[in-house]
C-alpha cells in the first residue's frame, strides 16, 4: 500500500473541504475578518484532517500489507481468513467477517461435492463387485456348454470384463487416497497374464508374440501394472497390421531403472497425434479411422502410472509401429531387501 | 478322487462349478445349510474347500477361521472382492490360496491342483493320465506305451494332454490353440500343425499308431 496512492484516493474528500473552506473565506472576508484569524482557522481545519488521514493510512497499511504478504506465501489461498488477524477498524472488520463467511460457505460446498464423489466411488466399487458374480457364472456356463457360440460368447464376456475393470480403475484413479499395496513380483507374471487375457484376439488375428527377453522383478502394485499392460496390449491388437503382425515385449535393466518395452509393428500413430495420446478423451486420426475408441485407456494408464510413481512413454512411427516404455525406478529407496 | 466342497450361495455358480469340476475328475458338492457350514466341513473332511466371502449367516473369514481352529483342511478363498486387504486377510486367516472372480477356469483348475499337491505332499508322485494303455506322465513330460518310453516337448505335452482331457471328442484347432496360449505357449497355425505331426510320429515310434485322427475342417480326435 503506497501513501501516494492512498492520498490520491482521498483527493475528492480534500477538494470538498477546500471548497467549503473557500466559501468560509468569502464569508469571513465580507465580515472583514483579519487574515491571521483566517490562517488560524485554516490550521485548525486542515491539521487534524491531514493527521487523521496519515494515522488511518498506517492502520490500513498494516492490515492490507499483512494480507498481501500472507497471500503470496500461502499455498492454498482460500485459507487466508484462517491465517490473518481481525483488524481493529470498522470497515476492516466488516471485510474480515465477509471473507470468513465466504470461506465457511465454500468449505461446506466443497465438502458436499467431496462427499458426493466418495459416495459415487463406493457405489462403483460395490457395483463392480456385484456384476462380477453374474459374469463368473456366465463364464462357467459357457465353459460347460457346447457349440459354436461358446467361443464367441466367451470373447464378448471378456470384453465386458475389460470395460468393467476400466470403470473400476477410473473411479480409483480420480480418488485422492492411494489404495494400492506395493510388493515385489516378477514382471513376466504380469505380462503373461495380459497375453493370456487377450489370447483369443492373438489367435484370431494371427498375431505372434515374443516375450523371451522379459525378466526381472519390480516393486509396485501388481494389479495396477496388470491393468496398464493389458490396456497397452489391447491397443496393440486393435491397431495391428493385417499380415505378419507381431508384438514384442522386452525389458532393459538400467542403472536406476527397469524399462519394460511393448513394441508392435502395427499401423502406428501420426506424428501430430503422438504427444496427445495420453490426454483424456483424445482419439486422434486412428480413432476416427478405426472407430470404437474412447480415449480413456491410455489416459488411465498415464494417470495410474503417475500415482504409482512410474514413467510411461510412447513413441511411434506411422505405418511402422508403436513402442510403449514403462519405466520402473530402482534405487536403494525402493529396494526393500 | 479328490473331494471338493464348494461353499457358495449363488445357485448358478454352484451348479456350473459342480458340473465343471466333475468334468475334470473331482468329486464336487455344495452344501446348502449355510448356518452349519463349519460343522459340515469338519464332519465331511473334504480334500479341499472353495470358499466364498459373502455368505448368509457367517462370512467366509469367520468360516475359514473356525475350520482352521480344528483341522488343516486346504481352503481356497474365491471372491469378487479384489482389494489387497481381502487377500491379506484371507492369508492371515490361514487360507491356502486366494482367487478373485471372475476367474479363468484353467487357472482355477491349476490352483486347485497346486494346493492339493502341496498339502498331500506328493510332489514326487507323478501325475499320470492314461488312455488305452497310453500313459502320459505330466510331471516329467514323457509318454509310454507297452513299455516303450519317449520324451515330449512342452508343446507336444500340452497338445496330448488337451486331447486326453477330451478323449473321444473332437478338439478343434481353435480350442487346441486356446489351450496352449492359456499355458503361455504362444504357437501359431503352422507351429501347431508341425507339433501335431511330430507328436503323431513320436506316438508311432512307441507303437501307439493312428492314435490322433484329423477330422477335416473340425479338428483332431484321440481314438
């Protein structure tokens, strides 16, 4: 708060006083008052006025400078009313009350939505668990039945399962709590399960698989990793070329990380789209051409990876293939043995 | 024959699971008296219990704990709750394994076999599948007929095993490939043909000729 600016804001008030004083001067000169009296009246009039403005300035300056200073340092700016002291002048007190009120109301509002969101998440979790029972029995019924519909129905059920998992992980990814459990496991275990899960597509589309160069253990949540690998493999299958398609999974052990690379020789992604594949709802050129793309799969992969603290990187050459690197950090900190 | 008790309150799953496990050579049954499950289990002493968590009267955790107090009957917990907490709790209560629904039926079978093998401690005893004098030793991957013995490769072993499990029935190439991929053997069309040919040759060598017949357009059948 600058004194110059503050005075400037008081100019209309001072001009008002000057006008009234001038009128008084006119009356006094008609009454033939001596100039010394006029000067004394000037002093009596304006000295307290100026002193008042200066005192008022310092009181306000302290309050507002405090606010601005604290606001700059605050991480969550809405916490301001909780941090500042109530000022000792009337207008400031009103402002303070108003701010506190707004803040309280905002908190109630935010809590309402937090509550709504967690309730919705709980509902999704319960729903997912409930729907797994009919899916289980459907799978068993299919397993026990004969006929050519058997495989086709099985495929469809598996797709339903994948979509349900996507919904479950979507609701988990938006939550602030980190409900995963970290343990050490063979990365090959997760890769094998993702391939097993999609085996019928591999067989039907005649896609060959090479996972010979996958080895090593990582320390993270196995279910989330399985979900991420599954999503990437689903994409590789979806955008595979029609002849001699292959998917190669391999690991490279670096000094402080282990990189799992999932490569395919599919249709690839146009250069203009590569950087946006992890954006929510982004379907790009391939999504338009081949359809059935929601732009959720890779977005979820990125989000879950971020939460787990692992890296995910995609590179692609249009017409030649796509490579996704999942980077697991390895350090003394993550090494729990 | 191993006796498997299924504790599950969903009628459809119960019925289908019994049918499925019976087909794979287990004596499966499912009691309906959920209030006295613990008593039934202790009296029956099945070789294995497949236990659901959400049940009427008592939940699976309670049942698991109560059975464990008395006897060491192997228990596999099968549930649709898939949080890590459930898994840890199951293990802490003494369950031998934990599978989440919906499960891959081949994996369920493998887990059941693994648990049974572990508890009976007969790791050394070889699992042998027999058909018309042809003996397939699954553990060391060899097949014998009339005293002649020959080793099989991983792929050949799985192909023969799949045919043996469906003896008398036609197994389509598609199903055969599905079975192999489910066992983490990623074969393509050509490899499958080559493997079947080699398997035929090997069976011929030990005297079991014309065992595998090709049904054009349908698949293979073990005679």
